C-alpha cells in the first residue's frame, strides 16, 4: 500500500500536486506511482535526480510504494559529488531523469502508465530514503531515514501546526532535502491535502500561490526576507493560515517585517537532516521572535556542557541533544561519525548550541563548529570547498568561512594564500565540481592564515 503517504482515506483531489503548470490528481499520483513501483520492484536502492518536477515526485512515491530506498540527488551536483553519492549509497540505477552521462542504468518514469494494484506496506523500520548532507570535513554523509521516522515526524508536525487535509501547502524549495521533499511534498500528501510547488521560491510566485488558495507557506529565512522586501507579494500572503520558516535562523527584523506586512507571526521550527524536525512553535501557541518553539510530540531535549547537564533556565547556553521517534540512528557507512553524534539511548548531539527556558521554549544560539556554514538554508561544509580550491595550481593554502549576510544568512568567503587569479576562476571551479550553492561568493587573498601554536588555522580570527 502506498498509502501512509497518499492517505487512502482522503477523497480524490484534482490538484493534489501542482508543480508550475503541471498537475496530478491524488488518484493519478497513486496510479502512476504504483506503475513506477512495479517497474523497480526487487531493486534495493535507486537514485533520483531531484529536479522540481512531477517526475521527481512520482519517482519518490514509486520507491516508497515498492519499498525501494530512494536517494534524491541535487540536480546541479558536480561529477565528484554524484560519484560519491552513487557509490556510497549503493544506488543500482537512476529512476526518471538522469545526468547527461549516467554511469548506471536509467529506468524512465512513464507518466501515462497506471496500476491499481495494492502493494503491502514495507516494514516500518526499512529505509525510505538516504539524504546526503555536509559535514565539517570530507564528502557529504548519507543519512538513512526510515518510513517510521518520516511518518512520526510528519504526524508530530500535523499536531503542532493543526495541519489537515484541508490545507494547501505552497513552497518552492529544492526536492532533495528534508524541508522541500519530506515536509513539503510527503507532508501534504500524508495529510490528504494538496501542494503547490512554485518551481522556485520567489515572492511573486508565492503571491500567485496565495491567490490560488494556498493556506500554508514554507520558506527558509532568505525567502522570508525577500518576501519582506516585496510589499505587494507580502500583502498577498495575508490570506494564508500559517507562514512557516526553518532550516536556518530567522532574523528578528524579518519576523517583525512579515508581521507588519501580512499580519502573520511566522511559525519557526528547528530540525536537521539527521533528526527531521524536532522543535517548533505551535499554531495555537506563543510565537516568540528569535526562538524556535517547543519539542514536538514524543521529542525530548537536553543541554550539556562537557559531561554536565545544564538547567532549562532561559540563560544557560549548551550543546543541544535531541531524542524522539523521528530522529535517525546512523550515518551510512560511517561508524566513527555515527559514534560521535549518537551517544546512546537514542540521544543525538546536534552540533547546535542552544538555550531552553523554563516553559520549554528553545533558542538556537549558533553552531559549535565554524566549519559548518548555512547559506540560503543550505548546509555546507567548509572542508569540501577547501579541498576543491586546493586543487587549483595557484592556491597554496585556504580557509573557508561563513560571514554574516543580510540575504543568505551566511555568505561563503574563501581566504586564499597563493598567486592571485581572477575571482571568477576559483568561484567557477567550485561551482563546476560541487553543487552551485557551495560556491564562494567572495575570494580574499591574505599573506598567511592565522594559526595557533599547534599550527591549526584560527578561523575565528578571520570572521
Ligand atoms: C550563479 N549561478 C552559478 C554561478 N553563479 N552557477 C554556476 N556557476 C556560477 N559561478 C547560478 C546558480 O546556480 C543558480 O542557478 C542561480 O545562479 C542563482 O544562484 P543563487 O544566487 O545561489 O540562488 P539564490 O536565488 O540566491 O538562492 C536563494 C534560495 C536558495 C533561497 C532560493 O538558497 C534555496 O533554494 N535555499 C533552500 C535551501 C533548503 O531547502 N534547505 C533545506 C535543508 S533541510 P539555478 O539554475 O539553480 O537557478 C534542513 C532541515 C530543516 O535544513 O530544518 O529544514
Ligand atoms: P540540515 O542538515 O541542512 O538540515 O541543517 C541542519 C541545521 O540547520 C541545524 O543543525 C541548524 O544549525 C540549522 N537550523 C535548522 N532550522 C533552524 C532554525 N529554525 N533556527 C536556527 N538554525 C536552524
């Protein structure tokens, strides 16, 4: 059965999925995705080039129905990233679209083939998806996400946001991350509601979705600050029920600007690829600018400093740990990284530093490591970019950091020691080998990197 994800008890909806001008009803989604499932039955893992298209959604749903693990691949990934993702995940083929030079067999998604066969629901602890996310060093790590985690995570959000099949969700986020794909596509389908994917998350496309009846909008903070800069588009969103932000800290001035333009206080929620969403403001609760809300149903959180537990007094700042039914259990093929982050009894060390007040409200203060950058809501490891830049003949040493940026939250800046070349040469080198959003926006030459007595680069001195 497909059906936890396509809610069999929901009535057919002619516009269950709209992406740009392309639409599919709930019944067509079920029929086409079931036919897709039958074409890949028996496979273990398939890769999906996750462009924002109905083909991507059908491929993902086909994998879910068949019980085949899906690996969504960012469509602008460089060859090095693709080779890593395919090799690490054990993908056996591409389902739907494929890159120009696919190294694996390609199984097409046939839009007009349908099946009404009911397939048994795969085991709840089987891996629905592997999502790749950056660490501080090295290539992206795979996070296996089980069917149980997805179901628990989406149902806990439904509780927090009073999210029902009557809602029409709109967003324009990429379909290879938790935010755009799991919450933004599987969420409304599980609720039995509808989704409008706007293609990209621009203010005018969001305004058009509001006019088309969308009731909930998702955005990363960059999207909300761009909406706040477009008065007409922002005002069009007044008709919504909820505006929701996540993936990076929402600046208080953006919260205030959206409130004054739309009358809405943005609901903020906090999560990670490894944990799905664990903390959120509630639809019926306090929305405190700069704070991300309360643990979702079934979630527990802790603050630690070294081995000591810190009080939830609204002042103590410590490492945030989370545990709950939507939290993952490992990094794929990475036992050491797994042991560092999952410390036993289901507790996951997020790497974020937080404060919790006596009422349970959480504020994310920052990240423990300067090597993990959040730019436009994308998580980017400094080490990955440094490795690519060191591959250029002119670069002797490099340190990549995120610097504060009004639009992107953080902007990637590379400090380089070496023979200066045109800035675009190094920027394009990264954009050609890695996903485009990992490119530095600026190259700054210096004579030497600041180092401590041990020779370790002191990135804090570069900020
Ligand atoms: C520019 N471009 C280049 C280039 N310079 N391409 C190649 N080489 C160069 N030198 C291209 C880009 O590829 C892109 O093309 C276009 O120019 C604009 O690029 P950009 O400036 O990077 O895009 P921008 O509009 O600024 O993007 C902002 C944004 C984006 C908000 C739309 O950052 C975004 O989609 N963010 C969402 C991230 C997200 O979903 N995170 C969720 C993680 S899950 P093209 O063709 O691509 O347009 C998670 C869990 C949780 O965190 O809590 O949710
Ligand atoms: P990703 O793995 O891409 O999901 O990124 C997860 C990281 O995004 C978290 O560890 C946080 O640093 C950050 N993040 C997500 N949501 C929020 C939020 N609402 N406020 C602050 N940071 C956030």
